[in-house]
C-alpha cells in the first residue's frame, strides 16, 4: 500500500479548487492552488448556489457569510413574454433541504473562498498557468507552468474549468468545449428598480418566443444588488463578436431583442451597469476523469451548460466527495476510481437535464411558444418536486466511513 498522500497540487482557483483545498486541509492533507488569472476582485456576473452546494459551503465554513452577503431566493417564478404568470417552483428550500438557495455575485463568492483558503493556510499562487504535467513512477508528480516555474506534489487535481488544460493530460485528444448556439448577456442593476416593480425575493424567469430573460436580487446592499440576464439563440453571431461591440451597441441589441417583453425588462436593460457577454459551452462526456495521479473535478470533468443552475453546486459536491474518497482510501488511483464511480451518474444526469432545459430557450413559432407556455403552466404543479433529487442531495450524508477521531489523528500525524 502507498503511504497516505500528503500534498495536493490543485490547478484552478475558481469554485472547486479553493473549496477542495480548504476541505483537504481540514483532513490533514496539504494543498497548493495555482490560478492562471491575476488576483482580482469584481469578476463575473451573478449566480445562484442551490441547497446541495450550500451544504458543502457550510462544511467549508463560509455558508453564513454568503447568506449574509448574498440574497436568499424564496422561489423561481415563471412568466410568459407578456408577463402572464406560469407558475412557481423551489419554495421553502431551507425548510425542505436544510439550506436555502442563495443568489450572489460571483465576485463575492470568489472573494469569500479565497479569503477562507488563505485563513486555512492554503498556499495560493496567482498568474500561474499550467502548461504540462509530468507523472513518472517513483517520483513526485510535477506541474509545469508557462512562466517556467514548477511545483511537486503527491497528486494533482484539475479544477481548471471548462477550458481545462489538465483535461488535455487526462484525455489527450479528447472532447473539446463546443458552443451550444446560445449567447448569454448579464449584469447588475440597482435593487430599487426591482423593488419599484414589486419583485419578491425570488428569481423571475420569462420565456419568450425566442430566448429567455431572468432577474432577481443577489445582495442585500443597496447599489447594484440585483442581477439580470438574457439568453438568446445566437443567430450566427457568436459571443466573441458580441464581446467586440461597445456597451452602447450591446444595450441597443438587448433593447431591440426584448422590445415587447413585459415590464420591468426594458427598464432593467436600460439600467444595466455593464453588460457581460458569455458563450454557452458544453463538453461531451469524457471516457475517464483520471489518469495516473491526476484527477479532474467540476467543469473540467463534466462541464455543463448553465440551464440547470447546477454547475457550481456539482463542483462543490465533487470537492467534498473527493476529500471523503481520499480519507477512505490510501491508494490514490483507487480513490480516484471510487470518486468517479460514485460521481459520474449524478453529474451526467444533471448535464443532460441542463441540455434539455436549454432547448426551451431556442426559437419557437408564435404557436409553438404559446403551446410551450400552456405546457409549463399545466405541468408546473406536477413538476414542482421533480428536482428534489438534485436539491435534496447532501454530500455530507454519504460518508461511507464516518470520520473517527482516531483516523483524523492518524491523518494529521
Ligand atoms: C453565464 C453562466 C451562468 C452560470 N450560472 C450558474 C448558477 O447560477 N449556478 C450554478 O451552480 N452554476 C452556474 N454556472 C456554472 C458555473 O459557473 C460553473 O459550473 C462553475 O464555475 C464550475 O466551477 P469550477 O471550479 O469547476 O470551474 P471555474 O469556476 O471555471 O474555475 C476554473 C478556474 O481555473 C482557472 N484556470 C483555467 N485554466 C487554467 C490553467 N491552465 N492554469 C491555472 N488555472 C487555470 C480559471 O481561470 C478559473 O479561475 C454558470 C455558468 C455560466 C457561464
């Protein structure tokens, strides 16, 4: 049997990376995190972490801070393009699942995770872009960075997202990210606008004849504490082309696209602070998530289009379950296989669901959109609980072998 691994190299300080490092530290395993970006604040738009992800954030010791700095979402309410209510789901999440769904700025999530990693004595390095990995028998595994530096460890975790460089090592010539043909536009607006429109502490989602528009609170601060986003079929113009446009042109595009959509959508577009454009990417199923002493987690392993609102929560679940697998199994490759065996069915089921949801945002005929809206309205009461298997998953409740103080002492020794 190999000695228990002592040191992890983690590539990527997005969501899965820092949380894995914090949890590894708690389990007595050293972790160094390497991030390609410079250390910065204010990155990205808004997102929502569902109860299944919040359980892991609680375990990492940051859930209450994120509840305080974000906005607890009481429901998701659906509307037609003209504003007719179609139904509501995801009520009473905290009561039903032990954690609420929390909307927040991505920048706040990153800031809280990085601060927690630092205060947990995780070593974090920014502007370190992974170039290649060297995994030779009887030697430490080596991460080589594009600036010529390198780092050694007992194993390496690829938490480097949809464009993963680690994936190239694990599955050489494997699937690449592909554009699903939907473009996302998002940003922040003052909460006063939503308050004036009588918006509840929920997410509002409007399905149009083509595309959808969503909005909701993402912070309890006064300024720019509501988020909104538009998802549209690309119509031959990709995200890069939109990104090259100036803000005024993007605003004109959004105004035209959503011209006859219900209030307060046009007003929200006018008030958007800065419009962020995102491509909607997906990656085909990988044949394997690990190779030798390297494992992929989060979007690097199972990138999902954002239409199930679960990519971050899946990444968080991965972080927790990986640390459980490493606690339970001393041999790295066996631990990686056990992790993949456990996680793959759930991740792939959610990725497939997100793909199906994306289809609701494509182009419909007028009659097709009317029929879809009727279907949503009629089916909503029956479907209200159909996502319980996603939200009701508590990664902590699955520990195959509960941690004993003797085992914890042995790992720390
Ligand atoms: C528009 C949009 C909205 C979304 N909304 C939601 C939502 O509401 N709820 C939800 O759960 N999910 C949402 N998602 C999905 C979610 O953002 C991802 O699933 C999640 O960020 C995955 O986390 P991760 O840690 O695996 O990867 P990431 O968060 O992408 O982090 C990867 C990190 O690795 C770094 N990196 C990349 N390459 C290298 C390299 N070579 N060397 C070093 N570092 C590298 C990157 O800079 C990045 O910081 C959304 C996605 C999009 C695009």
